C-alpha cells in the first residue's frame, strides 16, 4: 500500500486531476471534501467522461470540457474501502468481486493509504520487501 497519498477535492476540475495523474504517474486518486473521503477518481472515469461527451471533438475542445466538469460528477462514490488490518487476500477478493483497481485504506475515518491492484499483484508474486 502506498502511504504517500495525493488527494483531490471533489470541487476540482477533471483537467486538474488529469494533470496530476499524468505528471505523477498515478491511475487512482482519493477524492475528499472537508478532509473526509467521499470518492475515488480513476483514469477509467476520466476516459469514460471524455468518450461519452467528446468523441467528435479535438484536443482543445476536450481540454475545455475537462476544465469545467467537477470531479464529483464522474467519481466513484461512495468509495469502497478497506481497513489497515485487512489481509492481502481480503483486499484481492474485494477488488475482484467489485471489479475495482484500488482500495482506499481507512483507519476509522482517516485515510492512511491507497492499495492498488499492482500492490496486490506484487504481494502475491513475492515482490514485496
């Protein structure tokens, strides 16, 4: 699990999250409102929003669209979460059953990490040190 988490506000625009994901090389971001986790936005959410609304437009029009749409309109909410004491097997089961690529890790109401499918694969492949 990654403990270095970058969050984004539910009021931010899709262009902001796209920039952060591209620059940071991340595919999932927790979305917060007033310090509380309210959802998760993924590359898939961005792609779905872009394709459903902009299939006939070019790059400039796509970018303009992403600047005015708030994340809360496309994020997955409520977020599916897991506790810090959950096992890798439990996390893998939840991710497979729910067909999701990440699980925010909450210690009560505090976001303490982000577990991705890559983290789970690394664990089962014995690549975790």
